[in-house]
């Protein structure tokens, strides 16, 4: 009977990743950057070098998604066998190539060395019942199918299949949420789960379009990224089509476009034969389209775009942006020490401008966030605002001392410099975490406000006393 470790917050959790290729490497990054220790086993002598490249990309991208710091990065180790990697692990993620005989062999080795940890398989297409065929116990492996790049995209399709332990699936989902992912539990096992079934239909049609000489690989990509690809990222398929039905919604959409399903718009199950010539033609078109950049360069471009898209979705709380907001809320908030630490984060790339450094408007945001953290520390956070009282900033003076670049970790230390009646004076210092250099300072004057009258007002005696105590501590 498998279980998930009952370790408490603060205790290092350990994942074992078996197979450190494209997907295994992504899992390693996702776990490590969320504070888990990770042991990897991969017989490829180049595995460590390749993993380093994936990790460098992940470190440059994932932390930018958050308004708070991710936990301290975990420790990475390379094991010399499956058994060594999985012994004592709290989670095992199998990510070896998509061959059932190989998966059976590796899963049996995992099970022999660790009969307790849940074993997620990254398989794109195999059903859990197929994976379990070679195993001694009944339900120790389930499908945990991620999407590339695993360190940025939240979706993991979870398929337990018949006989899976519902409690373990529920706990597995909790673990995945803890590392910022979105587990989608699929109720029935089918070949290729949900998403790859959809993707394969699109892939088949795209191959036909190339094969029939209708479109090149580049034209097909433009058809996706200039139009429906953008829609899919934020509303998916059904919600998008509901809107496409106008005020009549889905009913009108189905009435209008339902008959098209019977027309020869698609070739579906008719698969173009992948002859050597056809494979070479696709390869040549793809080289002409994207060959100017190396795969690593393309990965970095992809990651930058994904970070920007995800951060835009986060602003609206839509789609994957909602997952990010929820994960942000679980990360440790600053708000300790004298002076008070009020911001700790990474500078996202969309905060930089044509001069290649953080734009001045973003300093305003950082210091505004710092003031919010002071308010929360004083017990004047969102609940206080909802009760009809708040602070307004009436004056800000920022000194830009050094350049701040994308990807840098910054922290803000804040002192209460004075508190007289309705007025609260703050002084913020923004530092580069790596060397403690002061990058900018900010003097801020806030005034306590009654949100009912929208005029300045004295804070109540309890808040006034907390402000006085903090000012005294910072004097
Ligand atoms: N590439 C993709 O877009 C996606 C792949 N997947 C699934 O993830 C799994 C892995 O696929 P990729 O990472 O793309 O393949 P890959 O070829 O990039 O990586 C597989 C890795 O497994 C290693 N390996 C081979 N035999 C091994 C063994 N006995 N023990 C440990 N490691 C071994 C290889 O050296 C290689 O580094 C497959 O099941 C695939 O279906 C899932 C989502 C997306
Ligand atoms: C091509 N693929 C079947 C391996 C793709 C996936 O499984 C998911 C993805 O990341 O597209």
C-alpha cells in the first residue's frame, strides 16, 4: 500500500526523478525551485550537462512568475542507480522514454527499492492499467502527465484508473499544488488522456496540410499563434465557442456550425504516412522557419513569452493565472525583522524597458507593495480596508541609485520614520540580495483615511499604539 510522506512544512521533502531528459529535467527544476531535494538517475553520460542547461533556463524564468520569493532551492544529486535515487524519496517521477517494456522494467526497479512513495509516470499515452501490468502491488503507480516546459506550465493530468487509492490521488494532487501545478484528475483511463488526444487531432490535420502542399510549417504556426492559440490560453475551447455564438451562446453556435462537422473539413483518423521523404520535408521546412536559433535559444524565447502571458493572465486571475495567484498566497510573506523586510522577490523580465533595466514605474510598484506590507504588519491589511479605513500615499520621493536588471533577487527593508496623528512616514531601502548593494531608496508619506468620507482621519487607539511601538523599534 503506497502512501505520501507526512512530513511537515519546513522539513525537506525529497523527490526522485528517473530519466532526466526533456520532461524529467523539467520535473527536476519544478521540484528543486520549490524547495524539494531531488535525486536523479539517468544512464546518459550527457544527462548532467543537459540538465544544467534546463535548470539555467528554469531559474531564469519560474521565479519571475511570483510576487514573493520561492522557497530556498533544494539540493540536487545524481544517483548511480534507480534504487539509490528512489530510496527514502517522498515522490518518484518516472520520465523514461515512451516504451512500455522499458517503463515496466524501471517501474519494477522503483517498486523494489521504495514500496511506499507514490510513483507518478510522465507517460503521454499509456494507461495506468498498462503501466501496472509489470508491478507486484496493485495501485502503486498512476499517470502524472505534465506539459513542456514542466517548470512553467501548471497542468498535470492525473489518471489513477480502476483500483487507484482515492486518498493517495488526493494527496498527490496536494503535493502538486504545493509546487505550483494544476492537477486535473481524469476519471476514466483512455489512451493519451485528454490533452494529447486533442493535440494529436490538431497535429494530424497540420501534417495533412503540409503533405497536401496547402501550407508550410511556418504558415500553420502563424495560423495558430495569430489567432486561436491566444484564445485557447485564456478561455479554452468551449468557453471560446460559447462567445462565438453571439448572444445566442452555445445553442446558436451549435446550430450554426454543427452541420459543418459532417462536411469534409478534417481528415481526422486518416493519418498521413510518415515516409522518409515526408519527414525530411517537414524537417527542412522547420529548419527554414526556426533553424536560425538553437534549441536552447528557442527555449529561452518560449519561456520569456510564457512568463509574459502567464503574468498577464495572473493580473486577470484567468486560467493558469489563477493557479499562480493561489500559489503566490502560499509562499512565505515578508514582514519580519528590524528594519521590517517588506518585499522579497525576483524582478520579472516584463518590468524592464528599452534601456535594459527595471523601468522607473516598477520602483513605484515595489515601494507601494512595501507600504502594503507595513500596513498588513500593523494590522491594517485587507480586512481593515474592508472595514472602511485605510492609508493613502500622498507623497513619494524615490532615488534611483544603481541599475536593477531582470532576474535579480531584490529585498526591501522599511523603517517607520515618524508617526504623528494621521501621518505615517516610511523610509524604504531596496537592496540587491546577492551583495546587499542599495539599488534605490524611497521616502513616503501616508495619511490615514476614512473610506466612508474619503477624508483624512485619526487611526483608532489600538492601531495608533501599534504604529507608535513600530516607530519606537525603528527609531
Ligand atoms: N517531450 C514531451 O513533449 C513530453 C514527454 N512526455 C513523456 O515523458 C517521458 C519522457 O519523455 P522525454 O523526456 O521527452 O524523453 P527524453 O528522450 O528527452 O528523455 C528520456 C530520458 O530517459 C533516460 N533513460 C533512458 N533509459 C533510462 C533508464 N533505464 N533509467 C533512467 N533513465 C533512462 C534517457 O537517457 C533520457 O535522458 C515519456 O513517457 C513521454 O511520453 C510527457 C509530456 C511531454
Ligand atoms: C508530443 N507529446 C505527446 C509528447 C506531447 C505531450 O505529451 C505533452 C506536451 O507537452 O505537449
